[in-house]
């Protein structure tokens, strides 16, 4: 009777299963490969890194049920706390451990295959110099995200899900500016021929492993069996197991276990014999990053036997002294923007004027079962940080919302998701609904249904315009923006009020809060609302242009720092 090999159905997983089958066949052992789809394969959402082991559980369940004799996995996908009923039978000889950063190829750059054929590695700083400011990069790995963002906080992480070939297609299409992928997966896919038609469209940089250690087990194929059959299948271990790989991976996983198993602290851990490289990010690095603060990464390069783990701890934010003089007063309530501005010597006071009340019962449920393929799934379109927060709450009890792709209007909305553990699939970098509409029409097929939660006070113009453009749009009141009762706050005439939405403007007016001479708002709809309210009579109103922090810094330096005002565009109520 042949040995039944359980595996996922992707090209890369099938390559791994076939390599195991080939080794067994050469030793005279008959095999049969049985394919399954894991939960990780059934989701396009951006919360992959929070669900450890979703690529292996279904396959191991088939192992426990007796449907297969052995299960083949990528070792990096196997959680530390695996079931005691399952044993690791063997590790195949390890492939490349490095990560590659892929870009669309420009004139004069080496092709993807040229890079794969060589051995040159590039320093992390040189790789980062290749990435333009404000670019997007595709990965949901906490290790990769935290290492990149610690050096380049201007970058925007995106969830580019699907098989490796699908992710590469998204890069070529321009959905993302860069991709971070394991070299071993690219090398293995190359042997199948599926990348041949794309190799000249791509270039890549191999990151030096002494600066960017691998995920524990990356590049190694492991074989599971039922624990009570370990001795029975020991002849397979003799054929398949590679001793040095097993030793290195076990050491890597031992350190990972010391650091909480990867669930708490994102960790890069790479062992080659007695040489060890470690990078571990703080437990709450994501919140720290989203607040605009720097975080420290624990680093070690040295002998394995001399290693001592010191888990990194976040430092409390430094309280800035109040600056005497003009300041921004903002309804954005963004800790990140306030912190970044403070580092530039610009004070911002946040005043919350809106209560967000979710309407979770109105969100669609159990809608994915009507689709035959993931390619037909709808996208969730998020038009503000408020809608992002509500979507996070909805996803906690609404699995279908969590599984589809999320599209953010801009960086602020994308970061509102990211802070709460979800990496959006698309960030349009749009400053207003018109730019968002243009982006969607240029980049998303009209065959894709769009789900749009909106606030109780939001105009329906955006939804109607998408419908007129040929999209099937499902919209609903997903949350209500309720004005708060806000106590009077000190406002000087030379302060600058930053208003994030029409509802914030209405609440500010209803509370009778003092208004300075200058107002900067987000979007033309908000500007029109402000201009319509008697409370803001005789104020100068300008619409924010470009990335929020950059624009506010530039505006301040030009208008409160003694610089020219040539580029300031104002609307007046005179």
C-alpha cells in the first residue's frame, strides 16, 4: 500500500510534497499525494499573522483522522505548541533562507532570474534606499513588517494574499510597490516554470541575513506523522531526514519558544551550525509605531552557546513640554500625527467631538457561500478611520468580513486598521472621495462587488458615482457619528483648527466651541459643510492636500514659521 502524503494544493506546497514523494520513490517506497485546502488558503483578509498555524491545521487533522500517513509542511508555518499527538518525523535538506524584496524591473536592473542565479546579498540600508518615500510593501508577516517599519516608518504595509504567483501578479499590476518573499519559495517555483513569463518584468534584492534573519524554519520542509506511528515510520525518517537542517531548525524553534512562540514578539532567528543571528521586535510594536514613536529591536549576532535573550520592552512616550504660542487643534484624534508633529516642534491638541456608535446588525453576514471562487469575492471599501474601526469590530463576530479584501481610502484609514491588527489589501492614497473614485475605477474591475459601510450622516454621492461607473455596490449605515457634548476649550486666534469630517464640523458648531481664523479640513465635502455653517463665518478654510502629516508640517512652516504662503490655497466666507 503506498504512503499517502497530505499537502496543501498550491504550486509551492505541491512542489514540497513531490520532493518528499520523489525521495521516497527513489528508495523504493510507493507514494500517493492527497491535496487539501487549508483555512489560510480560504481567506484573503489581512489578519493572517494573528492566526498562527492556519496553513497546517487542516492537513494535520487529516493525519489524525487516518486519511493520510504523513503530512508535508513548510517548517516556518508550524506553531511551537503543536499537538502532542503529532510528531515531526523528518526535515528535508534546507533550501535558501534569505528574504527577497521584489520590485517591478527598471531599465538597467538585473532580472529576477539573474538575482536568483547569483549569491550577492544587499545591506538593508541599501535595499531601503531603493524604496521611494510613502511606498507600499506587501507582507502580513509581523517579523517583516516590524523590521521594515522600524527603519522606514513612512512605508505602508499591505496584505497581498494568495499563492506566490498571485502576489507577484499584483506587483506587476501596480497594486503594491514592493513585495517581501522567501527566496526558497521563489527558487522552488522557478523549477516549475510558472515564473518564466514574468522573470524579465521583475528585479529583486537579497537582504543580508546578518541584518535580516529568517523566520525560524524558513526554507525547511518538515514531515509530520501521528506520534503513535513514529517508530512504525522510522524507515521513512532514515530516507528523508537531513541532520544539519534538523539541528538548525530545532535550535531556532527553541529560541522562538523562549520569546513566546512568535505570537507575542515578532522574531527573526537564523542558525547555521554554531552561528546565530536574532532580531526580535517589542510585543506592542504595532501600537507604538501607529502612535508615531520609535521602538527598539533586540539584536544578536554571535555564537549560539553564548546567546542570552533580553526581550525588548517599549519605552513610555516622552511627555513634550507645552509650547507657548500657536498650535494645531484637531478633531482627527491621531496620536501618530500629534507625535510626528511634536518631533518637528509643532504642537497639536486633539479634541474628540464625535462618538462612534456601531451598527453591527446592519453589516452583511454569510455572504461568501454564494460564490464559487475567491476571485468573485467582494471588496470592503473603507472611506475613513471611523469606518476602519467599525470594520475591525464587525470582523470579530463576522467571519466573512474578516476574510475578504479591505480597501482603504488613504494612509490614515490604512493605519487605523493596522493599529488593530489588520493589514489592508489596497491603500488608494486618495485625499478625497473624487480621487478615491478615480483610483477604484482605474484599478478594480467592475465585476468586483463593492461593500461600503457609511456613517449615518455621510452623503450617498460616492456610492451613486460608483454605481454609475458600472459597479455592483452594496452600502449600508454601518455606524453613526453622534456629536459629543464638549466643554469649552481655550483657542487662540492664531491657532489652526484641523477638522476631519463634516460631522466633526457640525459637532464643533453645535457645541459653540471657539474657532480660530484658520481652518484646514479633509476633503471638499467637509469644506462645503464648514462653508455652510454660520459658526465658521469669516474663517479661512483650506483643504488638506497630500499626506496629512507632510501637508500639515509644510503648511505650518509656511504660515506659522515665517515662510512664504504662495502654495496655500484658501476658500473664504467673505
